[in-house]
């Protein structure tokens, strides 16, 4: 074999099944590397400390409208040109 024949053999197209196999291996390799990356370098979950209440201790609730005296009185409508309402 001559060196020119060897050089031409390197540039011959590959069979279709070999191209498919090369693409499948490349895709699987990228998927595996990305899975390992996310599995190893993900954020660590923080565990929140839970505050336990004593057995007899109860939470204070917001008062109902009946307990607080009902709704406030209805406001009077003023013109739009008036001063803007306070924030």
C-alpha cells in the first residue's frame, strides 16, 4: 500500500450505521455528564428548624369583625379634582 492510498482511506465516508452509533454515543455521553453534574453539584437543601409548641399553648388568632366592632363607616365620595388620598 502506498501512503497516498492510506491518506485517501482516511477521507472515505463512514457507513451509515457507524454515523448513527457515533451520534448515539455522543448524546448518551452528554446526558450522563450533565446528570452527574447536577447530581454532584446541586444546592444542598436546608432543613428548617421546627418550633414545637407546648401542649397547653395556643396560637393567638386575629379578631373577627364581630369582635373588633364590625366594618369601618362608609367614606364619603369626594371629587376627583380634590387632593390625592394619603398613602
